[in-house]
């Protein structure tokens, strides 16, 4: 995965951290979690605040879809 794979990253976060409310996670923590994924292979410096916000919003949506 790369930073542009927003929905895949969000899905991985939801599966890896099922009990976590995405709204409660700061961007720095979320970024460090993403960088630990074995399937992630992009440079940390390519990540922007907008990217992290997009991932967080997608994660929120993913959690909603997992509830059904």
C-alpha cells in the first residue's frame, strides 16, 4: 500500500484496531500505526495532513460499514 491507497489503509486500520474510535486517534499515532503495516511500502515524508485526514474519514466510514 501507498499513501494514495486511502480506502485500503482505512480497511486495514479497522481490521487491525477494531475497538478503536477513529475520531479519538491523533494523526501522529495513526501515521505510526500505518507505517508498521507489513503491506505498507511508501515513504513517510510523502504523507501530508490532508492524506491523514482522508484516511481518518475513510476509517470512520469503514467502521460504520462494519457495524451492519
